[in-house]
């Protein structure tokens, strides 16, 4: 399966599910179902914490004279993946995400900051629930006789709801809107919709190798960039930032039925572009330490669970960031 990356600014959705269950050259179908939970409840800037007063009085875009004070974003992703390997060389994967997202914000405030701007009656809430952007990715790992080095090439399709709101209040696309608070009826940020409205190209590579009798290692990388946007009109355009991720780790294979493992996941997102983009507050680089375990429930059935702990972050502007993320999954070889 490809690594997972979603449109939630710079957050942690970078777990390598292939490494979680072990890379395979066996032909046939493999089905994967996983659930990821990400609670973005820290307001951060650069590599440290930020306060609402900083957002307003030291804005990331000074000409605006203030900034948006975001309260929190809770993300839940359910990903259904299917991989079919034609032989040891060629394979194709489909990933269908379902996005559930709750976002709360105090809205954009002008300097100087006052505590009344973060009072409970200033909170606007939005709820996203729907199909995300589907990915189709092919892979080839016939370069070496051992079939342990491969490349990926694929596409992300604009299947999820997307959109935004122009300066004169017109909704474009099919965006989710705020259901409560002062922002009632206004569009949620384009980067927080279930989809981005863009067609993206994806390229990647991976390598896995036993390093001792009991340990296997892996390293992988992936790059994703939008090449066509449905939101492309002047004053109503949006292009999501490019995504680049890299992972490496070890699997302890001494026991056949349960495999402890450790991943390091690094993720970089460039800034979104366009009139609907929050360009000053969407770029950044983060790194996660991700301990986990997989276990066999039968000959062809595995479960796995991981926790991702942020060990480094450098965020552009002001962004919500998680203290941890969690993923559980089920994988079946048919």
C-alpha cells in the first residue's frame, strides 16, 4: 500500500502500511482496512507552541492586520485498500479513504488581541463526513533478482467534496460549511474539505532487506504533486501544496506470530496556492517516531497497531498540531 497523506495541513498521516504488515512478492489479492485518529489540539508556530495573542498581534500575513485563531481539528480516517500482484514484478493498489473531521475555530480577529475573542460564543464548528480522494498506484519491483527494490507511479483523483468561498460570499464547488457559531453557513477552509479538487501525480520507491537472522529493515519515499485543479478560476482557485514523505524502520522477526517494529516517518508539505489557500499557514516539515506491532490471527490474516509520536516540527505560520496519532489495521491475503 502507498503511504497515507491527507489534506490536514502539516499533520501526521505518514505511516508505511506495507512495512507494518511486511512487504510481499506473492501474487494475488491483498485487502487492507485501517483506522487513523489524529487530534490536532496544539496551536504551534515554527518549532514551538503559540498563543492566540501571537496569532492576532504577530500575524503570519502582516498586511491582514490579524489572524485566524483555530481551536482544534479532530480527524478520523477509514482507509480501504486493495492490492493485486500480477506476479513478483508487477502490482497495482487502490486506496479509498473515508474522512470524518470536526473543526472548531474562533475565526479571524484583528489586532490587538483581547480575551473576549476566544470566548465560547465565538467558536464556529464544522463537521466533514464523506468519501475522500481515491488513489490508484502501480508498482514494479523486478529490478533485482531478490525483488526487494521497487518503484511506484500513480494518480490521486478528485473524488471527495471540495470547494471554497469567494470574497463576495459565493460558494464554489461543493464545500462543507460551518454548522454553528458566528461562521454559520460559511465555507470551511479548502484544505480541510474531504477532497482537494485536484488530480495529483504520485511517484515513489522502496527497498526492504533482512539485516540479521531476526531483523528486517526498510526504507521508502514518495512524492505527490497536483497537475490539474478543478478550482481554477481567477479569485476562486486552489492548488494543494506538494507532499513529500520518507520512512525507514526495523521489524523484529524472531517470532512468527507477532512482530514488534519501529518506524521513523518524515513528512514535508509545501504551501497551498490560490485565492482559496491559507498560504502563510500550510507549509512545514515534521518527523514522527512510530512504534508498533503486527500479529497473525491466521495463515493469511494480520492485525497491526501503531502510535506516532512527533519528535520534530517546523511549521510555517500558525497551525494546529497533534501530540500523538494512532493507527490500527487489518490485512488479509486472499
